[in-house]
């Protein structure tokens, strides 16, 4: 802050902060959406593979329910 004030760059620094602050949430949100779009289907796929393997090993029907 002292350096900014020493060179009277308050307005320029404030404008730069606003630009970065405005762009960052949009970029992070986009990144989060893309990563979720990749991660969760992959986890679902692995879960279904594990379920099928377990059912094959135990020789149980895939839709068995405990009663």
C-alpha cells in the first residue's frame, strides 16, 4: 500500500483490482463446471464397473435388494 501511495497509483491499482476481481469468478466458475463435467461421469462409470464386478463375483443379480 505504501508503494502504491508513494507513486500515486491508487486509481490505476483500483481499476486493475476491479478487472481482475471481475474476471476471476467467471474463470473459476467455468473451470469448476468443466471439471465437474469430467469428474462425476468418470466416478459414476467406476462405480458401475465395481458394482458389476461385485455382482459377477457373488453371482447376484444386478438389481438385487435386501429384504
